[in-house]
């Protein structure tokens, strides 16, 4: 029992250190029709949430069933804000996994967010086979937030 408590304390400390260092990571189900809240924050520079744009429609899926090589562009819209008095830089990564846990596709992007900007986004593009994205159960999202 003592070891479990110590392991829990160490894990909590490690996640706090990661957040204090501006490094964040979370694995989520694909936000197919909505938004996934992230609330990653460093010095008032935040990655608030992520949503998917251009998730395949039922017509796209029907077409992809006939042609397994049919591809779809998808955009991961990260909703960001900066309540600080100076610009900040955000680096984002997306890794999409198949059912077996293998990485199907990766994408990344860096951008700056102006001071006192409360409605901004950073878009990460991924182009992949339509059926792969429809069948993908989850994605790992990572961010590094720091001064520009």
C-alpha cells in the first residue's frame, strides 16, 4: 500500500512538472462531431480545446468503401488564447492511432499567439485514407507552450 501511495505521488509530481515546463500530452477519442477540452495553460497562454474539421461524411465513407485508397484532408483546430502581456509560442503534435495501437498518421505545427488574444486557433493538417480515419479510435495530442 505504501508503494502504491508513493507511485501515485510521483506520477502526480511528474505531471505537475511537465505542466510547469509547458509540456502537455493527452490521448483522446477522436472528437468526430464535437470538441475535446484540453485546458493546457502556461503563463496565461492556453490550448483550450481541439475540434476536427472535415471529418468524413457518410457519402465519403461509402465512396471509400469502394476505393480503399480514397483520402481525406482533416484539420485539427486547436482553440488557443493568450491572456498574457507578451506573445507566446505553441508547438502542437497530433498522432492518430489504429485499433492495434500503431501510429497511422502524424502532423505538427508551431505558431505564435499575440498578447491579449482570446479567440485564435492553430490548425494542424492531416491527410490520410478515409477508412483509416473513420476506424481510428484515438489520437495522442502534445503541446509545448512557451515564450516567443
